[in-house]
């Protein structure tokens, strides 16, 4: 599974039921990539890389496999805050990518009780400092990507203070090594 160390996570010791093959086929017809996330287990990763036009209505079909999804990549889709309660019903979700979507602060409230969410990508979204409390409440969260969101540096600092162990990627603010070298030459 991309970006997630499967052996270290307690959910991969759980026994879950297999997703129905017809449900998986239906999701694939929408253009979603649906693949196993762990060898010989029922965990799924779902990726909308080839389905950028999907919106909340089509994505509601994910409810048929929500018990198996550990990784959900919805970047560049038309997902909105209205879909966030359905994401909140995915009990073993570890990684959620919402980059370049219409997600806002309002949608973050729905994610507060996700028990296993470790990585959240909000790059290029409308999420702002108003979501600090919601993000801080996701106790399992280890990494959040906020680059080119509406977050401010002050908001990032406040979030880091509230959650000292949380890695916040707010984009590169320094000079690249090649730039430093050419300036000094």
C-alpha cells in the first residue's frame, strides 16, 4: 500500500469481511481503481486518479465497500463537504487524499472521530485556520498536507502547538540548494 506501513498498523491484524465482487466491479465502471491493500486480506485502496469528474452522487457508491477501505484518494474529483459524513463512516480509513477538491472547513468536522486516520492530504483546498480544532481532534492523525490551502503560517503554528507530534506539510519556504549555491558563487 502506497505510503502506509501495513505491518505496523493494528487494523491489519483485524479480520474483516470481503467486499462483494459486484460492488467492486460497479466502482470500477465509474473509473475508480479498486485494489487490495494487503496480501491475502480484504482491505482495499480506492483511487479516483482516472475519475476526476466524479461528484458526491457517484461517490456514494463507495458505501458498498466502506468497511474495507483503508486508503481513499479522491484528489481532483468534484467531492464536496456534503460527502464528508460518508467518509466519516469508513471505520478503518488510514489515508485520505482530498487534494484539489472543493472541501472546506465545514467538511473537516465530519472527520473528527475517524479512529485510524493517519494521513490527510488537503493540498490546494479551501480548508483554512478555522479547521484547526477539527484537525487537532483527529487523535490518530500523524501527517497533514496543507500546502496551497487557505491555512496561514500562524494557523499552522497553532495546530503544531496543539498537536506537537503532528507533521504538517505547508510547502517549501526556503531556498533550494542549487539556488543557494548559485547565489554564493
